[in-house]
């Protein structure tokens, strides 16, 4: 796989995380290309990683695989620029929320293999969750390459594309929900009289410990929660208030809203 040449187009934070992950995974800088909007960003990436910066058209002509990382609303313009230069055998991997493989295939040469991937910002610390879905012409070899690239920054999971909008709502947007919760808990700690930095430290460690238990214990989250919830204790009082304020229902409604927005972006 690492004998291929791969181009990351629109190398922002996620694109840079993928680039860094590939280099740590054994890819040679000579096999990697980047495109950027700003010359100073291109110079920064060249200096930091030793990779070559090219135009989008040059990347389409010379790379074996193109990884597209623009915002969804910028995808149409990028595809217009790329389409004349992408031959049918070129693998195109899209990381834009809501953009379907069918749409990508319609804008590119007939027979172009396309893969849709939704990753998330923990890619910046090698703890991403990347959901991979093949288009009509993508083969197992293409999927293996996507696994290799995105596996360098966390875990990968293959799902049918029909479940991508749900995965985007849960996993792609998921880190923001946890950050929002930590923000609210920090405010609560301050209201209870703790200094902000101490409240933050307490909550972050509780979150790290809870996430590790969820990942490593094999226990259902209900069981783990019940292990903390003593009869007549502090935790059950807190859970009661959360249920009284319909926090569970609010999370479900919020995630459904994120899924709906993903569908809107795709249309």
C-alpha cells in the first residue's frame, strides 16, 4: 500500500492529522502530496513533514489516491476543479459530512472508485473513530487502503452508506457533546465553590476514567452506572434530576437533529 502516492486535498486540521498518522505508520514523505488554499500553509506543511505541496489539478493527475477534506459546501467547487483530471482508476476518498458516494461518482469519470469516510477530531490525538463506506466501484483493496490510512489515527469501522448519516450524528459530532457536558459540569463545580482549574481537572479525569472503563471492562454502561449509584446516595439524586429535566430525551433529539442536518448537507 505504501508504494502508492496519496494526496490530501484541503489539508486543514483533520487532513494534517491523517498526514501525520501516515508518516508515523511508515509512509515515506515522497509518497505524500498536499494541497492548501494558502501558500504559507503549504510552506508550513513542507517544513514540518517534508511533503510536496501541489495544486489540486496536479494532485489529481499524479496521485494514486485522493483524500478530499473540504467543508461540505465547498465540495462541488472542488469536484468541478478535479473532474477533468481524474482518470477512472483513481481512488477518491471523501471525508465531507453528508456527501454521498453517488453524488461523487456522478461528478467524476464513470467507473471511478469512491469511498466515503466520516472521522472525528480525536484524530488529532490518534483516538479517532472513522466510519468507512464503499461506493459502487470500490474494491476490497480500496477499502484496505482506507483502513490503513485512517487506522493510523484511531479505530475504523465499516458500515453500509445508508447508516453514514447516523454515524456522523453519533461519532462525527460526538466529541462536541462530551465537550459540552464537561463545560456544563465545570460550571456546576464553580457554582459549588470549586476553582475553575480544579473543577476542570476533576471532571476531565472522571471522563478519562469512565471512557477507559467503557472501552476495557466489557460491561454494559447501565451496569457501570449502577455500580456508582448507591441506594439513597448522592448519585441517584443527581440521576433523578437529569431524568426530571429530560436529559436523555434531549440527547436523542439532538442526535436526530444532527443526522437530519447531515442529510440536508448531502442534498
